[in-house]
C-alpha cells in the first residue's frame, strides 16, 4: 500500500518538508492548504517540486464548512469549491478532503447534506476530481464516521466517498469494528494518528497532541484492521498535529513517521493473515532473552577509573578479546567489556561522549532476524569488517548513536575471547535495567524504536521531580530487556546536565540485579564500592508509609537501601555514587513480581546525588 504523510506533520519550509518526506521513503504527501498558501510558488511549480522528489500528492486538504448551509452561504461554498478544484488540477491531485462543518449557520439533516454532496459530486466530476467526506469528532452535526458514511451512501455519487481518520474515530471512543460494514471502494482515503490518553477538549487534543501510530494510547492497530477488512486499497497517510514535531528536526520526524507506518502495517498483517496472505518479507517482532554484554568505550588513560568501579562492584577481569584491546569483566553471568581501542567505532564514541556505554548486546532467539527487522523498520545498521576466525555479530544504531548488537550464538565467548573462570562476585546476577537519558523531545522516538523492533510493553510515563526541574521517565520492557528512558527539558536537572556533559543521549545508569541485596551491600562495602548516602528522614517516612518492620528499616538505613512496593511485590534498591560525568550504577532486588523501577524514590535519590556535591573519584586500580 502507498504511504503518505500530511505536510503539516513535519516542520520546516515547504522545500525542507518535501526533502525530509522523500528521504524517509514515503510515496506521497497530503498538501495542507496552509503550507501551499505560505509558499511563494505557483500551484504548477509546487506540483512539479513534489514530483521532482519522487512523491505524489495524495490529497488536498482541508475544505471546510461545506454541507448543510442555507443561501447565500450555500452558493458561496460551491463557488469556493470550484476555485479549489481548479487549484487541485494545477497542483496535480484529484482528491480533496471535506471535513464536517462547524459553521454556525450549518443545518443538520442527513438528506440535506447528502443532496449537497451529490451536487458537489457533479461539480467535481466536471473538474475531473473526487471529494472525500471526513467526520471531525467535534463537527457540528456530523461527528461520527457512521453518520459521514450515511451521508456519502445517500449522496450516491461515484465522485463522492468517505475519508476515515483514526483520531476522530478512536478519540471519541467509537468502536472501530463499525468500519468493517463499509464497502472498501467507497473509502477514498485513510488518515492515521495516535494520541496519548488525556481527558481534554477534543479539538485541542487533536491540534496539539496527536502522535505517530504506536507512540500514543489509541488502538490504531484495531482501527487499521477494520479498514483493511473492508478491502480498502488506497494510501495510508499520517496526519499528525503535534507541537513538539513542529519544532523537531524534519528528517527525524519524517523517519519516525515512516517507521511507525511500516510497524503498524506489519502488526495488522500479522493479526489479519486472511486479508494479507503475503506477509511482509521481514521477521516478526521477537522478545529479548537478556542482555549478553554491555561494552564501555574508554581510553588507556580513563580505563583505570572504570575498572576500579567494576572491581568495587564485584566484577573480575577474566578475559581478553583475541584481536582488539577489549577486556572482559564478569560476575554471576553478567558480562562487561572495556574497550580502549584508538580507532574504529568505540574510539569514535569515546571521543564524542567520553567514557560511555558504546554497545549493548542483546540475547535474542534469532540475531539475524532481529537485525533484519530493524533494517526493514529503517534503522541504520553498521557493517564492520570481521577479522577471519571471529564471529559476525549483527549491529544496529540505537539511542545516541550507540550500537545494539544481537547475539544468538554462545560460541562468542570461546571464539572471540580468551577467558578464565570468573571468581565469586558480589552477588550481582543479571542486568535489571538500563537507564538512557535524552532530551525530552527524543523520548517518543526511542520509545517507538523499542516497541517497533521488539515484542515490548510500555509502562505509563511518570514525572520525576528533580530540585531543578522535571524529568519524564518512560519504562519499556521487551522480555529480558528493561529500559528506562529519561527525558530532560531543564538543563539544571541532573539528567539535563548529563546530556550536556555527554553531548547527547547516552546510558546514564545501569541497574544490576541481586538475589540478596543486603548480602550484596556487605560484599560491595568490603570492596570499597562508593554508596550513595541516603538521609534519615527518608527512612522515617518509608517505615510509616509502608508499615515496615523497624528492624528491616534499620538494616536498610545501615546499607543505604531504598524501598518500594506495588501489588504485593517488594523492591529494594541501592545506588552507587555518581561519577563526575553523572554516570552511576544501581543494584536492585525484585520480589513477588514487583514491576516498577522505584520511581517514588527518584526525588530522594536525585536530591542525595546533588548533595554529594563533590563527585567521587575512585583510586586507580
Ligand atoms: Mg483528518
Ligand atoms: Mg533505575
């Protein structure tokens, strides 16, 4: 099916929008009239510019306040339509969107409106164009696609059809399965948008908060499944009004848009195989089994401080890469790599960010399949030459330009590394979650990235209070991979400072799992692990809030362990002191199915980190 996007969805001048939309791989655009009026080009020039970019104009929109008008408004509306039909011919498009009227003089009556559309159909036919009718969910008399369809059905004109928009149907909580009864050839165009569930005025919600399918909370998949069941075969077009996207980089917004459409079509085809017997030639989303390794890029000079932190955390150096200056640090099945190469990808990461997590390797059932899915979803890959005798591990670009690798071959540690057995560690048994910090306006983008690539679930977004501003946190879980995306707007927040210091998005914290946090705390203390000190006020509160045993609270306080609970599960967490660039480690213990990340504790953690004003510099190993 053809993909399309409304010009209003992307920021920039008309030329910038076209370049971004073409580069993202769309087939066409909806021209938003405002965008055309604001440009200096003639209609014919605009049409040529669009076609020069390899795009077609799938729709001209909007034509407002047409149906149900008394005279003299009615005649004026027809005269206005004739002008726009001429303009469309010059632009080189044959379909216009008429949205349901909000005109104060507009009268109701399905038959009156149907008669107006029948007459408009004659006018359109004379100009060689077609008209699509869309129910705005705040329309004066028509605000439901079922009513718009009834108008179109009674208009009974070959040049008049229905336009569906997922926002208008789902935003009003209309059952999308009602679409299944509409004949597919009477649907002229389909617009897609998602939105976060916010209880607010429909018009305001639509104009400012729409986002890409998969980024919000509407069931756009159910909507498109119903559309596909009608036999509709026209374009699928994004119509996104979003303040953030209008200020964003046109190319990134357009790329996210196309990724969201590919993902949506893929999900629909896989759930409605009868409608699409030829499933797309790329693998289905899969789960992540676990984190195979985390690689830090650093330098010979900076490596000792990182290695001291790893040693204090219970890791032992027990391997060396066969051909690269990469050492393996291990405990309890957790693998951490320290890369001090002076060339190649890791070195570039170090130069850009300082000591940083440059690679995250995920254990998946099918590594090449996961990489192929990512590529099909327009994620860039990285093809590096593999020295003879070493394994080729597929890699894609993740947040902040870091790499995500996919591993399904446990020979990795025998083929690419020379290893020795890992001694007893400090009780860390896995990677619980990875905290990525990014500018707020990148959060939706990376949330879409993880949920499109994998079989994943998003938790509701939470606000975390930093003394100097708000940080938004979005947790995503894809099986054995848990990621928290932390978006900062204010520069003085810890997250905001981290973004400045590390020049963009990066992993700011890694949380390791322990099966016994108090035993781990004791083992860490014996190794000189620098723990973040938590004040007594916190413990008075947490004891009262959860009705905890004072003896347990005393142990927690002695070890600087924080506590949270949800629906029967308990969560213990312990933070390491922040490195001077803001990076820190966390150790957690989950019990009884706790699913959160200790968000209620985040303000206390941040305040304690800010109090520990002077960053801790570890002795060199
Ligand atoms: Mg629309
Ligand atoms: Mg955390």
